[in-house]
């Protein structure tokens, strides 16, 4: 038609060759055309028909990285820097020499850089083949300006180009200029080649220039359908890239189903394109979702892809994605190195200067559990604090159970925090006991300290029924109660104000020959105080001292506060004396307690009224996630 005649008229007019084409001719890589005007020559031969590109200048061509987003390994399109498994690309500026575009094996260069022997292939098709290889290599590396320059030189020499070379040229025009211009150039070129037409590969090349324009991409697909062409893997890959560039990840994932419906199976490269697109837009959740789907469908990433994805998930602070990459890496390498890797990542996270990522710590512990990896005692302490601060107290109990089974110990502070956390929801206490039952059914050893934690959690509710029911079930777990079990039961009775039950339990302990420790004496003091028998509490205190046991902090607080609350005047002298004994026993002294005693002493000395109060200092008792993990 008239439009095509106009296009062809502008495309076939001869013009002087570019500097790159002249260098290619000088090195014997292409055959000089009879119609070319050489510098210094005075004649111009009749123009032979050939398809060339209207000159625009290299400055108008964007870089390869800007033209196509980075791709992962296995994708067909040229990768850019900063992506998973992406080799470095060269800027598409005019190369210093032809070897930068044409592969060295294609140029047949000698050791001295000469092209001896290349002219012998002139007339045998060898020059065109080498130039075509250079075009395809430049396309693969994303150097579209080189594709355009070499194609110009090839067509100017009169050499015929095959369909792959023409598709590379169409892709270069679509990416660097516009899809519309690429279609016009393609139509003009095909009009001069009998037996050649557009293929799925041609449309894949055109789709690469669509960027984030979904409308243009869908129009190209409509044209394919009208021409009776079926989409192949390359077309679907480029379509996925368009959808991800437009941040339409739902459409990108729907394309996977469309591919299968069309008889085209997605490959790892297909999933890589969606994941890379998600990373470009900082959509870590999308990347994680696609990665999980990819692995479930047995499109397994390789080790390098896992490592690069892990870096992206770390950058985006996505703990689940980090752990999935680590787990996948371990599946590829086997479990021999799992403990070292998990331990390294956990230690690195716990030793961060700023607040550690609690979800990541918890996820690393979960991975260690699945892999049967034993963590170091200090690492387990950090895991316990992280789980408790995430209010995952049942998981914290599981971690404590595992630590005890491995021969570890729980500090009193951790036991206090864990039992307090479980007691916030009675169902958590039931879940913790269920863990013990399941461990016994599996034939595992159930540590008595773990069972005592369950009883202590019942005490903090307080729930007398759950506490004594757990105690009654100990023989089924293969356990016998110890002093800590009885102390937990005694605490339950005191907190539930079941004083008679507490005395009954103490008598049973005496009958069974169970001795007392400092915690037992502390509960006995609390029992006397809450029963309105303060003198009995002081007798128990002296018994504790006579047994050469250091009275716990709670016992001192109960006795000193009793002196301070005495009416009409506080017994400040007795309170001060107990405070000194407390310091002599190296028991931690609360700052508020010191202030109250000092105020009482001053009030008695000044003969004024003393008002007992608990005035907390601004820094007293501050315990937050950072301080707990720092102590861990």
C-alpha cells in the first residue's frame, strides 16, 4: 500500500556507511557493497536494494539496563546489574573495537589481533555468519546499539539475514525507540523477503519494547491470534515481564495458568521473572508467595538464585522469605552444614547493635527445630526472650522443653517470665501440658523442670484444679515430684488463699521427707502474713537464717513492708535493721524500698506522719525487649 511504499522508499535509499561499518569492512568481517561511497573515492555505483535504518545517532539510544529490567538466571532476556544471577552488562555506547560486539571466536583474530584468513571466506557466506553471530551475542547482552549498527553494516553489505537476526533488530528498535516503529520496520523488511513472515519469536521481540504498557502488549497478542500464531514460552515470558513492570502481579501469576492451558509448561525462568519484578518494586510478600508456589510445583531454584533472593529478602526485612531461602539452600546441600549456617545467622541477628528482628530469630529457631539442629545455650536464651516478647509463649515453652532435654538450664528470670506468660491464658497452660504428653507418647524424656513450669503457671493464674491435676499426672509422664514441684503447689495454695490446703501440703512434705529451700521458706512467710500471723512469719525467717539459706527478695519485702505499715507509727528501726541484713546477704535491694525505709526513719525522727507508698523511680525496673535480649 501507499504507506508501505513510503516506508520502503525511505529505507532503501543508499547512504554513507557508519564508522563501525567501515571498521568491519576494513577487518574483512563483511563484504564491501558496490554502491557505497568511500571517503576519497569519486564515484558512486548504482544503489542496490537493501534494508537500512534511518540514522538517529547513538545518543538517542538508552542504556540496556534502562531498556529492560534485570532478570534472574534462566530468563531469555538480557539481564541487568543488581538482580539474581545477573551478569554485568556493558553500556550500549559505540564500542572501541569490533571485538567488543562480535565474539572473538567469530572474528577469527590471530594472537596479534589481525584477521588473517577472514577475507578468504568472502563470497562463501562466512562474513555474514560472523556478523549474524555478533548481532545475536549483542542482543543476548542487551547492547541494542551494537545490534542496530551491526545490522546496518550487514544489510549495507548486501548479505542476507535470517529470521533470528531480523528479530534481534526488531527487538532493538522496539526497546530503544518504540513498538510502533519496530512494527513498521519489521513489515518493511518482511515485504522484501519472500517466504518469511512474523513468528511467535517476532512478537516476543516486539513485546520486549512494551515496558509497563499492558494495553500495547494485549494488542500484540490480539494480532498474533488474528494471524493464527500460538504463543510460545518466549512470548509468555515477555508478557509476564510487562505485567510485573506494571505491578500487576495477579495477572502475572494468572499467566502461569494460561500457559498450561495453552500447552506450554512454565519453567524456573518464568517464576524468576515474577520474583524479579516483585523485588524491583520492593514487593517482598509477592516474591515470597511466588517462591513458595515455585518450590511446591518442583521448579527448584539453584544455589546462586537462593543466595541472591536471600539478599533481597534481607534488604526488605522479610523474615519468612529469608528462612525459605535458607531452607531451600539446605535442601540442595543436605543437612550436614545446616547447624553451622543456622547458628551463624542466629548469632549474627542476636549480636546486632540495634534491636534484633524478633520474627527472624523465631523463624530461625523454627527452622532449627525442623532440621533437628541443637543450638548453643546462649542462642537458646535469646530465642526464648524473642518468643516471649512476641507473645508466643507456647512456642517459648517448646523451646524451653528442647533446651532442658539437651541438658541446658533455665535461669530463674526466664522461668518467671515464661510461667507468667503462659498464665495469661489458661488454654496456653493446657497447650504446654499437651506438649509434655505428646513428648512422652513419642518416647522422649520429659524433664521434671518442664512439668514444674506448668504447675508454676497454674499458680500464677491461680488455678488450684489445674495445678493439682498436673501434679497427679506426673507418674504417667514417668516423673516424681521434687522440692520445686511442691513449692509451685504451695504457691498455688497461697495465691488462691487456700491456707488450709497449704498447711496440709506442708505436712505432706514433712511426712515424705521433702526438705525446705529458700523458696519454701518464702511461701511459708507469705502464708503467715496473709493469714494474719506476722509473728509466725518472723519465726520462719529466723529458721531460714539458721538453715544458712539466704532469704529471697520477696521474703525481705514482706517483712520490711509489715514494719512500715504498722499503725499508728512505723517500726522504722526494725525495718532499717532488716534492710541492712538484706544488703549483707547480697540480695538485690529495690530503690523504692530504700526510699520508703529512709522516709520512715526520717518521719519517726521528725515526729511526723509517715505515708507508706511505692514511688517508682524513672529508671527503676525498666525491662524491655532490647534489655532482655541484651542480657541474653
